[in-house]
C-alpha cells in the first residue's frame, strides 16, 4: 500500500516539533525540504556554541554513527523529509536523531563545550 504523503509529512512535522524539547535545541523550523534544528549551548539565554566547537558537525557525526543522515551549516542542522519512507521508518529515523542529540549533549558536557 502506498504511503499517504500528507500523513507522512504531518508525522514528520510532529516528530520535528518534539525535538524542540531537547536541551540543545534552541529552535526548530519546517521547510519544503524537511526541517532544521538550531543548536544552542544554553537554552535559557539562547547562547550558541562557540563556532570552534563545531557542535553541528559533531551532531552530524553522531547521527551517522547511529544510522541517520543529517547535514549542518554551522550549528543549524538539516533533517531531510523522505517521502519514500513509511511511518515506522520515519519514527526509527527520529529515534536515531534523538539519540544523536543525547550523544551530542553528553559530548558537550564531557568536553566542557558549554
């Protein structure tokens, strides 16, 4: 049975919005190609990571290790929408992204990057 693109996009947007609750995520934004999360070192004041720490690139590496593909422009990390996956695959991918955010948060504390 083919996927309903509108329902899949709604599920994508809902999972993207849930990422806003993560301590490293300052903002999320949906766009036609997927979505973007903006990483912050401190949510309380919106302070970004020092660019030298490359937190966005670190998240991309953790995601790759966890089986998810992301791309970063500084600390803005793009999550592509994939119309070819089903709802279970989408949930699995976002679970991997959430795990990668947790890994990045642990790295930021361990390496004293915050």
